[in-house]
C-alpha cells in the first residue's frame, strides 16, 4: 500500500506528534480567517470588511510562520525567532486598535469589531508565547496584552467597569491559551526524549552484553595466558642451559593452550546458544514494558537444541528491531509445528522499513537478516521477511524438524 498511508506509517512516533502539533497551529490560523474574517462581510461596509479581512490574513500568516519557527527553535533546528515574535505583536496590536476604533460606527459594527478584537488578541497571545522560553516572559505577554486591551477599551469610551471586565477576560482566556500552546511544544519535546531514551536503553543492553562477553573471555584467557607466558620463559631458560625439563615445560604450555582453546569455544558457544523459551518470555516482557501489546503463542518443549538456538536468535533480533526501528503498537509471536517443520512467525504493525529486518529477499537485506539466514542455514532453515498488504511487517522463519506435533503447542 503506497501513497499518504505509507508516508504516515513510515514516520516515527515523535515525528507524527510534531507534524500533528505544527499543523494544528496552522489550522488555528485558518480558523481565524474563515470563522471571523469572512463573517465581516454583511456586518460592515464591504470596503472596510475587505480591509479587515486583509489585515486578519496578514495576522494569521504571521501566527502560522511564528508557530513553525518556534517549533523548529524548540527542537534546536534554528535560532530563537525574536523578530517574528515582535512582528506578530505589532500586527496584533495594530489590528486590535483598528477594531476598537471602528466600534460604534454602524448598527452592526460593535459585534464584528468585538469579535475581531477578541480573536486577534487571544491568538496573538497564544502564538507569541511559543517563541519564548521563560515563564516570566510568557506571563508578561499575557498581562501586557490584557492590560493594554483594558486601557484601549477605556480610552475609546467604555466605562471603567467594562474595560476592567475586558481586561480580566483577556487575562484568563489569554493565559489559558498561552498555557495550552506552551504545553503542546513541551509535549513534543517529551515524546522525542522518550524515544531517545528507548534507543539509549537498547544500545545499553547491547553494550552490557558485550561487556559480559568480554569479562568471560578475560576470565578464561587472562590466567591461562599468564601461565603460558611464565612457562614459555622458563622453557627458554632451561633450553639455554641444556636442561631436558624444557621439553616437559613446553608440553605443559601446549596442554594449557589446548585447554584455553577449548574453554574459549565453550564461552563462545554459551554466548551464541540461546534458549527459545527464555527468548519468547523475554520478548513479551520487554515489548510490554515498552508499551507494545505483545501476544505469544506456542511453546518450545521438545525441540532440538540447535533448532531452539537458531529460532531464539530470530526472536531476539526481531524484538530488538521492533524496539529500535519500529513504531509498533502491537506485536504477535507464534510458534507451531506443521508438516515436519517448525514455523516461527513475528508480526508487528509499525516496523515497515525497519533497518536490519525490513528488507525482503533480493531488496537489500540488512546485516540483521543476513546473520539470521546464516544461523538458520546451519539447520536447513529459511527466513522470509517483509511488509504485507494488511499494513503489518511479517517475519517467518521455518526449520525442518522431526518432532511430535503434540510436543509444541500451536
């Protein structure tokens, strides 16, 4: 499935939240023009209504540009849009003063002017708050516009009580809109930080496993290499003196070297071998902890050890890629025996295009797929991976095995 659907699914969760937030503020600017500006025709003289519509289009454009620039600034992509914030403030004040000046010049101008006045000030406060970071400055913008709106209303002939009520309404409404705007940008940053934390956790898990493997090798090789070095030096000294014990020492060095080789193979085998049952339970636990609904069906009881090890690595690799590269909300892992084959199926609804496992055969498979195919080839297994028409990514590993169907729950 191509087009906008694929484009949207390929976006990460933070990118989706950012896109939604950006275009929500752009939509607010459109609402300002359509809901208020177009309503002026019929409520005042056409020429005056056209002038106000033009001014509101200018104000709405300034709001949209300021919102986009402020979002990019918040994400660290550009400098703080100070000039845009001041420009938006000047346009807001100009349109609000013009709306106040025409109030009372016609039978229907009061309502129209009041609507323009209120919407322009409220939207101006909300969008200007996006371009500042200090809470004091946000508070200053809200209080400044509320006080200015009350003073302008009083200067144009409204009573002190009405002007005060207008100022209070602007303070409360503008403060709420400013808080909502700032919180929206904070939420975008929080989503990005959570996504980065998830990637960091995956990298730390890999690093921890490498450290464990390094410690195991050090424990095995460190002592043996030290003994080999000492005995080799002793053999050299004995050989120089013509002592027959040098041969015995070299035989001992040979024995220790062979023992070290065996121990290293044991360590590597223990590192490479994986238990399928443990990996299935671990995958469900890790994905659930990451907020991904995971359903696991089937058991590994009765499967040969080499088959379990190969399929366990498939589960581990697939789980890692769902966490690191996908945007899944649901994942299912199924294990079943059919017609002399063990079939492992891993599906998720958000891993389309994931590196390492997203490539289907013949389309640039990543190193993750290549490594899995090598492991499965050792047990005559096959691997097929790729997106489906249903909008999910499916990975299917199949290994031939002679085992009773009853021994593996399907």
